[in-house]
């Protein structure tokens, strides 16, 4: 089964809002500092050395340092870019190989703070530690990150399967740059019965679920930048080959409307407000033979999912007995007959940014993809799903804006998505 990391199952119900504007301006002609470099490469390829054969995984390279250190640093490549989650997670053995040791956070009893996080396909388990994180020219100091503890094969506090290793995760880590600052938010701060997300653990390995302050939760590094902290842009080119490319190079840009390279277009932009509790907008799916119904589905744009994910019981599913027989890697994906099948989705924002637009795309038969292709379009699956996810295929040939919750980008207040 493919691993398709996506939005966490525990969603924040409250996040921090930023105080915007300059309330300390002074009279004079001081020259503002030059803008920092706010863009970095995004590469879709076959994956890290420890687990090649990936597809539709968008990777970035993250510089991570022990807090305050200029020598205990490493550039960690093949970190999965994920707009459907929040926070940086790195595999322990990758950090160890790079000679970087991060000091773990502790709670008020001096116990190690550990976290169990649910993604599509499994869970990650490991301690929360502090790191200085550099992305392009942007720096966030003392960011709480999760160390995915691949030295622990199982955990009684986190249901199997664990995705802590490079082999299990298909990446050296994950960079969540979605619409929220913390990965759990107020739901994990003061619950009468703490959620099974954060745990206080003794040196003997006894762990108890506990509430954790916002400042100690795994945090989206973008929210901790000095500037360019109101969202991100993902720019990806079209595929050169309709049946798949060996690799694709795109760009991750920090900030929206803060520098010349991230300005919002004056016209032609669809802005979809997202729910401030869940991060979702609304989508209504239909094909020639199926409509998801009058009730819109919760939806999001998610680079961490390798396909379009939605329920369509009228579309055929790839199997070993389908015609033509599917290779094992596509089992469970949609195999429309005839292919490709054109479908449509009506998107609608929520709240003040209630734009609407209809998107059409073609669902491909994955058996037609070029062997070894790492970037493929039209891949879809998710039979039985109760939401709609625009995975990585949607990003090819588009610029997608992800606006942070509570922060202004031009005239729009996050959370929102735009394209």
C-alpha cells in the first residue's frame, strides 16, 4: 500500500492570530533592510537513497541546526513538502548520520514530550525537540519539531503501522506548510481529557497523554519567520509527457504579497476561504454517472497526497484481473474504462472568502504511465472517502497560494487557498 501523508486527524480548533501593521513607525528616511531570499527549489523525483521508486512526492531541502549552533548543522534533502499538515518532522537516523543532535523538550515534570501523529497510511511517533530551521533565506529559531524515532519499531501509545523510517515514509522527513501554525492547536492545550497526541514520557518509557502549550507544540516554521510569514506559494510546471516524467522542478515561495516575486494577481484569481477549525473548503464532485450529492464535501489542496482522492463508486478500480491487468502498485486506484475519464468538481470557499469555481480534470488509467516515471498526472483513488483531496497531480501547471490562519495577504485574511 502506498503511503500518502495528508491532513492530520486531530485538527486545531484555535490558532494564534498575528498583529499586523507597523505601530512603531518613526519619522525619517531610514532605508529598510533588503528582502531575504524567499524561494527554494521543489523537486518531484523517485525519492531518497533509502527508498527510491516514489512518485508524485514533492521534495525540498531543509537546513536544520541545533539551536544557536553554526557547526552542528545539516542540509536534509528529500523532505516531503506537505500543504495538508503543519510542522517539520525528521527521521532520527537521518539526523544521526548528519551528526545533528537536537535536544528534546520536557514538560513541567521533567518528562520528555513525545507525539503520535496520524497520516493517511499510518502514524509517526517520536520526541518533540527544538531546532533552528533555515528555508531559502528565511530563518526560524528554536522551532519545535518532531524527531521520527525509527529506532522504535512499535509503540503501545501509537497504533501500527509506524511510518518513522525512510523506508516507511518515502522521505527523510516532512515539512508541513499548511494553513495553521501548530499541528494540534487549542484542542491539545486544555482538554479535560488530553487527546492521544502529546505524551509525557519517563526515562523508563512510561507515557501518559497530556496537554501541551501552543509554544511547545510542533510548529509550522513559516509561522515563525520574521517576515514572509503569512503563507506560501507553490509553483509547478506542466508535465512534459502526458504519461509521466522522470522528474519535475518547481518552486516554493514564502510570503504572499510581501515581495515582488509573490504578488497576488490583479485578476483571474479564485480565492477559497477555509474553515478556521479544520482548514477545509467545500467541493462537490460529479462524473458522467455519479454526483457526490447536494452536501458539499470537505476539501483541501495537499502536496503530501500523491493522487486525487475522492469517492466514485461508478469508476472501475485497478485490480490484478482488470483489463489490462494492473501491476500491483496501482491496486485500489481508479482504472476508468474507457480512459481517460473527464470529471468535474465545484469548489466553494467558506466565510468571507467565498469564491467559487469549477475544475475539470481527467482520471487516467495508471497502467499507461511511463515505467519509472516519478511525476504522473490524472492518478486518482480513494473509494469510500468522505472528503475530497486535490493531491499532487492538481499542482502540475499551476500556482497555488496557501494563506495562513489569521494573517492578511493583500485584502484576504487566512486561512484560504487560491489558484
